[in-house]
């Protein structure tokens, strides 16, 4: 499933996916130097980009370019925390039909700092809205320690699932975000709340 802003209703799914995978390559491989697979020298995809994945993709309303995106994976299927980083969780990685993993939270680097902040707030709000409307009670994920510090201040209930670990050149931690009736008021209190209407579009295997 792809979810994108209704401000870009005519964007075909494959174009939205191409923009997202290209931005992921620019951010996670070119900028952050993560050791990840690259398709055609342009796109970042890994073993978790399967039909199980849902993608939230924000597109520019004028030229339909990628602005921000995130990947959601059910914890009842293969996912990063459960399959690669279970050691980050003191009590083992949580799983269940109401728990989904957030990964590849990506803000397009071509934007200005102010545009990235707006896109970040809209994507965070979209994640909360999606959870509230789809029976998701918790998100789990992995974050660099500094990024976790930011995530925890967005206004939602966020906690670590274990101690910080060093992975290659950075310090990472597993996290849990609870989503309930207090989440949107919390985002509003911190100025993070930035709602968008969502368009739902079915997608199978990523086709580029």
C-alpha cells in the first residue's frame, strides 16, 4: 500500500515509488554512507521492501516530486528490529498484529531546512493518523541516538526498548511509540501537528 498526499492525486504509484527509492539512496547511502544495496545505481531497496510493506509518501503539490516518506512493516512478518537488531531490545523485540515498524524515515535533501521541517511534521502527523485509522496501537523502530532525542520530543509517547548500542560509526537504540487518543493533542502541543488528507493506493512488489 502506498499512501500519499491528496495534494498530488494524479501521481502514479510507480512514480511515487521511484522518487522515494531515489531519495533513500541520496540520504542513506550518499549522505549517511550506510552500506546498503543499490538498484541501477539510483535506488535504495533492501530485503524488506516486499508486498508486506506500506509506504507513506508525501509529494510536492506542483511537480509531484518526493518530499518525505517512511516504510511501515508488520512485526508479524520479517522486519529490521526482529530479524537484524533483536539484541537492541532488553526483553526481546515486541511483535503483534497491532504493532508495526517504522523504518527509512526519509526527508528529501533537495528541500530547504524550513521545507524539510514542514515535511517532517506532516509525515509524523500522517504516521499518527494512519495508526489511529488502521488499528495500530504502537510503532517500533531503530534510531540513531541523536535522532531518538528529537523523536521523543514530538509530543507522542516514546520510550526506548533497551540501552544504546554502538553500530559501526553511530550509536543506535530501539524505540516504541504508543499511539492513542492523546497522540494528536500531544503533537499539537509541541507544534508538530500538520495534518494532510491521505490518498490510499494499492501496490504489490515495487516496480521501478
